[in-house]
């Protein structure tokens, strides 16, 4: 069954956070529902639709930024009480807008996530989780990494209180009271949790999770161990998942899964006979989708998907047929209702344009006055800087509540800017003098009109660390700019994992000295991404990492006065040794450094590089042949005389050139890693082999794996 939905924009509020829009239960079956939404201005707005017009039910006064909005009420009854989390406070409103509840929590940080079940309140700040019952503290938990979302299995169905935390370190932590019952590793940092079918599925234990790198999954939370049911990989490189809901938009009696992503994608997944999800609808909006709900808003009897976006738009994707209807002779004409609405909108637009012109003239006159005062306009930026495991690149997403004019990118470390298909901005590069002012990159992205979201991809070089800065200038007057800074860490291509292969040949770096647990943790945070800023609980901690480019591994174990780092890549150990020595010197801490080098690890690392290097050399060779082969084709008129290999290159020419374009300097990057490995191997032996690097590059140009390994052994 095909699904056709028509878009209807209802209204715009202020900037919104994740999960801050809900539909109130309908008064009777099939009736239109009211929408309630909270924004960063602290305003809670409830509205409905009547004859195509927005009718406000209630609107609160501005206050603190609203981070979450949930519905609650007596269990097994319609959930029509509205609860908001703002700062460290929880407020409750009736569906008519009367405040009936206020609770000042004992949290020292702002609330990030909230779930309500009857009289139970589940809250989390950045690292702290609290469970309250009737506003009395019940349980407390300190997480090892940032908490992105919290949910509880439906107590009316599973007869036990089972909270689940979605944590940044790729773990779902299932709690029992104040303790961890068990942990579930998921394929990416989980950003949103939702009960399957809205009630936990057949067992009441089924939980849907979405990750920041766009993966979806379903897991059953049993009392003993989790059961993974299905998982959807993000093959098409869509955005991260911010919200999910269950609703039967297909009208076949089975609830579908509705998903909203941070690149504006709205998706509907149906379920086949084997209960596996199948994508049956998707539509792209111009900005990130912060909340999604299924219901009826525009008209009675027409189901729709209602979404809220980052800049505050509330939009419906409805099953109601479009405004056009067939006239005589088959031509299309607008209904009378739509014609009246268009006339009303035109009148309103003309009035607004007149007011804007008046205010602009007034501003120009006042700006020329000697007593004029100019205020810098403020605007919100939603940014995300994340490492992609699939292609070992960083994704930088900048989203502004108004249209972007241009973005200037500046870096004091060497980085490559990669092409992004959905990026329509025009980029221009400025020459840099890296020797005198540490500028390695200056690039300007000029955005097209009405662009509010810009996505960039960069690739860094491990061992070189510094700062990437983005200067964001929106299309507002007077001109203003905001700067965002992002750290490029020494081991920037390493990603957290929870298990490694202990059978690999490992090199070991050991540090001892008079340093505290907090100090050595701060050094690890400085060197590696995805490490929580706060020191973990306990006297000793172990973190595992994997290099997303080479698939090498790193094990980091440290405590007060001692740090042990193990890796199957000598270059990783070398970078850590240099950086940690400098950090300790800054603090005037005397370090004792010892290391054990495993010769076998060098051959092991070269074997990991081999397939990537061989593929890139072959790709480069094919691309270099394309122009010559095309000339031969034009000259001869056909390709029958060519050998099959060359004919295949011509057939795949566009694909090969596109792939080569997406990976600039990929081959040079691999050459650099092999060169670093060669230098680092002998650096630990006290030998300087930089004079032999040209010979190494000659061997790489006529690459043979055995010859390369023999060169490493002989040198």
C-alpha cells in the first residue's frame, strides 16, 4: 500500500528542544486533537485547528528554556496532564492551561530528560538520574557518561519499575532501584528511547532506540538479559535520530514506527509478517525534526503525522487529499475554502510587509540620530561535531533558527574538507600562511537563500591537534556573527568501544609519577574523543578505543599515580608518549615513562593497511586511465578492441571519478601513516631513519606488500 501525505504548516513558536511537543488525547473517537508545545522562551502553547485556522487554547508567560514536555495522569486513564521540565523545575498544567503542580528538584544541573508514569517521575541531568514518587526521592544513579534520554517500562503491564538510561558511551543502562541490572551495547550513541507500539509491544518489554549516527533498533528488556530483535543500519547516511513514535498511519490495524531525524528526514516504517521494519514513506523537511507524533489535528477523520522542527515550526503530514479538485474537462481548480484562505494569507502578508517597511524606515532614521543605540541581535545555533565510523571523518552540522548568510571555517591544524552531497553552499578557499600565523585552512561557505542548516565533513591527521573554528553569520540586520570552537584531538580518529581483541600483538606505554586520578583523566580527555569530562567513579578505570581509519586498537587503564596504554599500532603509542609528556611538563609533574615494543605489531599494522592501500592504488590507476581511454573511444568509434578490464573502467568511469573525488588525499594519508609507522618504529630504538623516507616512498609507488615488509625488517 502506497502512502501519500500532504504537508500543512500550522504555526511557528520559538526554538524547540528534543521531545517538547505532544498531542492531547481526543475527546471522542475520530475527533481532532489539540497540540501542546514548549519552546526555549519558556512558553507553553496549546492550540487546535478550526476551519483551517489556528485556535489557541492557552499560552503561558515566558520563563526558563523548556527542555522536555511529557503527558501524564492516572495509570490506565487518558494521559491529558501536561508536564514540562525547565531548569531544575517541573511544572504541571491541565489541558485548559491551569497550573496545578510545581516541583523544585534537588538537582544542581538543568534537567535534560524526563519520563512520567502515574505518580512516578524519572529525571536525568547530564550525568545524574533521579527517581521520585509523589515528589519524594526514591532512587539515585550516577552515570559513567552523559545521559541523553530516560524511559521506564510500563508498570501497568510488566508489574515492575524498570528505568532505562540512554548514555553517550553507546550503552543502554537498565536499572533496578539505584543499581545497574545490566548494560546493553548499541551500535551508536543512543539519543532517543521509545516504547514499541507506544506500550512496549506484546510483552510490554520492547524498546525502540535511535542513535546520533542514524541507526534504529528494537531490544526486549527482560529481567535476566536483553534480547536484540532487529536493527536498521544507516546505509544511506541520513541524519541522527531525535524522536520516534508509534501510530497506525497506514490504516491497516498495525501501528507503524514514525521517526524524525536531525537532517529533516521524516520516515514511516511498516512491519512485515516477520515483524521486521520496512521503510514505506519518507519526506525531507528543511530543518531538524525535534518531536514527532501521530494523530489528528487538521480535520476530524484524517490521520496525520505532526512534527515540530528546531526553529519552532509545527507541521502536519496529513492523509487529507490536497486542496485541488478536478473540474470540467479534467483541469484542476482550487476549492472555495482554499481560495478564501489564500486571499486571507495574501492580505496578512501585505500587511506584514507594510509594517516591516515602516519599522525599517524608523530604524534607519533612529540610527542616524546622535543618541542612537544599536543592540546586537541574538540567535540560537544548534551544532553537532561527531566522528563517523564508516569513513573515518568528522561531521560538522550547523543549524540556525534563521537563514544563514555565510560560514567561515578556520583551522590551526591540517584537515581535509570532504564533499557532502546535500550541501548546496558555494565554497571558496583563501590562501594561508601556516608558518607565521598557524592557519592551515580558511574556507568560506556562502549559503543559498533560506538555508538554515549546513553540513560539512572533515578528515583530520592523527598526531596533529588544535582547534577548528566556525564563524556563523545569519541573514539578519545589523550584521552579527557567532563563533563555535571544536577541538581536534591528538588521537582524533579513535572511537570508544566496549570490547577489543586481546590476542593482537600489543605495544605498551607505562606512566608513573605524582599525579592524581583527576589529572591523568584530564590528559586522556585531551588526547581522545568520546571520553566523559568528569572522572569516572572508582579508583581505576579502563577505556577501549578503535581507530576508525585503520581498525587498530587502544586499551587505556589508569589510576592515581599510574597509567598503562596498550595498542597494536606503534604510532598510537608514540603520539600518546609525546602528548602526555608535554601535558605533564605544563603541570610541572615529573613522569617516569617506560615502554615495551612488540616487533610483530609492525607487520600486523602493515597487514591492516594493505587492503586499503591496494584498493586506493588501483582506484588511482583506473582514474588516471579514464581520459586516455575516452580519447581512444572517440577516435576509434567503439571499444571492442579494448581488453575487458579497460572496457569495464570506461563503463564505470562516472562512479570511479565520483568515488575518487569523495576521498581527496586518501592515498597520501595512507602513505603518511606508513611513513610515521616506519619513523616511530626506529624512534623507540633511538635511531633516526628520516633519511630513508625517500626510499620508502619509492617502494610505495611500486607497491608490493612483501617488499614493504622486507624494507621495514631490513632497515
